[in-house]
């Protein structure tokens, strides 16, 4: 699907009213075929936002096609384990999947761009890169090898730095820590002596409880509270420098996607955009209350020390240099992504950060 067509009919984030005019003509809908797909999710049903995004998307697709196109969502483990969604789509076990691309950096580190990279883009910046910075085209070109068509389908916003059994005061305190951390960030952490572990969301709590791991990051207060991490690790750090955003993707198998009528393809694009808006708004609305409750229950809420942040930043840049020197696919995307990130950071310093920092000072002074 051409990006201009998508923007013209749906708009960024999915303009439902405009799309409905394109998709709701009764005579057209009645003539369209009934199609049933299965979607494999990487997430457990207990997480009503990150898993719920798949359900919201499926409902939007059904509504936009007069219920002719139905997608059934399966939680992690119901068809395939949470970390095998891309394989299931590629192998045509399911027609589509909802997952975090950086789970698959073992296949190729280029996957990470579709979710988040350390010290990378925030949520709005990532969306801008996807829709107007060439990110969608670059990633779809990369996914041709995997026989998938990608869509940005949900976002978590900036994430937290995770739950730790011990206090982290210096970079040396991180050495030997076994940490559940996803994607490219695990390789950065390894440079600091951390032992990274890739574990699906539903399996993190028992690993942390049993001491199989010493620390774990997931999303943020709303999800982390639901998963009960505060019961088994006392220190809650911020920010998750490895995820200034976490963009989650919809992957459609090319064979199934190409067989769809054009209207159904358009419904997928519109519903995916709607789901991005829905997911960010829900996390932004739910996280403040959850954080207050966690702190009230005794969670030790701390920022990463500046020395730790600087060490991680240096390790990330070192890893980028190593990766682009040996992986031309990664380099191709990085050469677009990095200058876009740098321009976005400059722009956000002008208005967004100035406003946000002023409001933060007023809040700290109890003036709001």
C-alpha cells in the first residue's frame, strides 16, 4: 500500500471518520468475501493494554468491513510461544502477528529499529520517522526476506528502567547482574558486565521470584504492577534509556495479505493507526495512578545515576559502530535513522522540552 494513499484516506493515527466514508458503502460491503485470520500475540491476556491492543485492532477491522473480515487474537503460548511470533507468520502458521520486533535481533539486529534502540527516538519521534522519515519503507524492504508486510500498530511510550534486587550506584554495580532485557539493549548491557536474558512477559515474574534473574524490565507502572514485580524486587529505576518508546508491530504474512481485497488492506492500515493512538493514550492515562500505588506500597523509586547513564550511552555508541561495520542491512537503516533522530532531538529541545521542564518545576514546587 502506498503511504500517500494511506494518509489520504486514514491520516496519521487513523482518522476514523474519513476512513468510514471510504469503507462503509453497504453495497460494496455486501459483495465482499468473508475472511478469517488468526493473530498470534507475544503478550499474555492479563495485560489489557499491550495484549488488548490486538483485540482493539481486530474489533476495528471488523467494524470497518461490516464484520466480513474477522481476526481472532491468541495470547502468547496459545498457538506459539511469545518469542516465536515472527516465525509463525513467516512459516504461515498464522496469517498475522503482534509483537515487538526487537525480540528477533538474534536473526538480525536490524529488527530493533522497528521497536526501539538505546538512546533513540521517543514515541512521537518514532511515529514521525515511520510515517514521514522513510522508516516504513526501509523496514518493509527489510521484511521482504521474511515474507511479511509490517504496520506500526501500538506504542507504550517511554519505558521504565526496570526492577532490581539491589541498588545501582555505579556502573560497577551492574557487573554480574542477570537481567531480563529485550532486544539490542541486552548487547549494550553485556558491555557493562550484565548477563542479559530474553524472556517473554508472562515468564518474567517466576524467574525473578526464583532468583533465576536479578533484575527485569518490562514496560511501565501499569503493566509492571499487574505482573507483581514489586513483590520480588524493591528497586524501581528510571528511565529505560533503551526504550524512549516501544513501538509494537503488526506483521502480515505476504501470501495472506496479498490475497486480501484492497478494502481489507485499507482496513488493516486504518485500524493499525487507530490502535497506536489508543495504546499510547491508555498507558499515559493509567501509569500515573499505578506509580503512586507502587510507591505507597514501599517501592524504592530511583533515577539511574548520571555515571551509569553516561557509561550506558558510551557502550551503546560503541555497539552501533561495531554493528554498522559488519551488517550492511543495519547500516542502511541506521544511516536514515540517526540523522532523523538528531534533528528531532534538536527540535524537541526548542519547544517541547522547554515547556515540559517548566511544568515539571511547577509541579515540584507544588504550584500546579
